[in-house]
C-alpha cells in the first residue's frame, strides 16, 4: 500500500498509533479531558479496527486495516447527534462535563453512522458506519498512484482514509455542494494532518479540472450514474455509488459506456443535494405482508422507481426466486442507461433517469 513520504516520522503529527505501543493516541487528542481521553481514543480506535476486521468488511483488500487504524475518527466528529424520544441529543467533544465528553468519544468509535448536520430537524449530512465505509473502500480496489474522486465530502473522514491509503494527498479530490460542509471537512482534515483537495460544487458534474480519475466513489445516494463521471474517468476506471438502497460497482469502458453489478449489502445514504426530487413510494396495498416487509423486494421497487406496478414486480420477484442484490446490475451506453436483473440484454430491465 502507499505510505506518506515522511514515513514513520509522521505518526505523532497525524495522531496515529501502531501495534508497538499501548494504544495511546499520541496526537490530535480529544480536546478537554487530557491524557485519559487521548488514551481512550487510541483504545477505542483499536477496538473498532478489530470489530471491522471480524466483520470481514475489508476482506477484498485488507490493506485498509492500516488506514482505519491510523486515522482518528473523533477528529472528524467534534459533535454529532443521537436520536432520542422527540428528536436528537447533541454530543459534543468540548462539553464541560467530563462524563459527557467520554460518552461523545466512545460514541465516535462505535461501528455506527453518526448524524453530523441537521436542518429543520432533517438529517442533511452524516458520518457513515465505519464497517460499511471499509466495505466500499475495499470494493473500490484502489491501487498505488490512483487518482480518486469522492462525491460527498461529509466530515472529511473518508477522504482522510483515502489519502492515508494512497500516501499522496493530492491524489484525492472530494466535492460537495454545501460550502459549509466543504469548509468543515477541510478543517477536520487539517486537524488530522491531511490535505486532499476539497472542492465546493455539484458532485453530479464531477470535478473536470482535476480529471482524469481512476476511481470514483459516492457517499450519497443518486438516482442514476452521472455521464460527467464517465467522461472524467480513464478507461477501466471503477465507479462505486449508492443507488436504490444498494451499492453498484461499475467498470468504465469509455466516456459513454459503463457496466457493473450491485454488491450484496444494503446501503442507505443521504440523497445527493441538488439532485432530482425523490419519487413518492408506490402503494403496497394488497401485497402479502412478507413481501411488503422484505428488504430485497423493496430494493426491486426502489430500483424500478415506480415504473413497474408493485403487483407486477411481486410476480417477477417470485418467479425469479427472490433474487439477491448481486443478480442486479446497471448499464450506461450512450444516451441510454438502465437497471437489469441477471442479463443487461434480458427482458427484465428498467430505464434510469438521464
């Protein structure tokens, strides 16, 4: 894997820990609370790495273990929100209450998504579940020297992991529509010692001035594959994006052609800001309860985006043997893009938005 040019000397600057020490976080700290919270951060990060390891999330590319072990997540979530009865509770790393600070720090290293930004009580940004991040990064199959575009800057944590893995901050570009989000991400990244390029702009348009890219990863849900991404990719590039509660992984053939299948894991992300409004869910009235509650059937409905009557979709789903996600795929070819079951040229296909 890649390593920063300053090698071992950068550990204290970046708040890293290694297997030779006692797990104490030697830099970056945890704000007020002194050495005890710093030591807790190191132990909590080590425990999170072990948990992700046991889940098999980075089995496709175990090199990501070192990146998760090195990058301190708590620096990217100085505060976050936890759902409670009637709303959200804010947890803050600079709370005057030491018990509250410890609760914040422990929560920062749980293998769970963290709500980081609310607007009128609605979630607009979050830090994804670390094991899901690990799975996505492993499936991206990054290699040394790759230029990576991240759609959705979030807290900056994912960009830091990419920068750590690649060993060259300039290989990583992250884009988000909200200036407040990009500025915050830059601040978090600098605090952790990473400086990838963070751009304020429409992620669906990519970042042409930083192209071409070898890998593109989106951390927000999209209705379709933006054509601009293909135009900004090298042939053979790998694109990973959340769509319809799943994760599609496409290989780019050229600027007008990409194809690939879904991974087996479900994924729920905040929609891309500035994208088209989400269609209302179709009525499931009259369908058997087991179908209405089945996550895989609901995935099929989300993928067809209401273009297939739920009863017809249910019949297909049963005839196809309740297909798992890996049997579905996406093809982009010229002006057309479609989702499909089993065969991109088969009878079970649904158009995606332009």
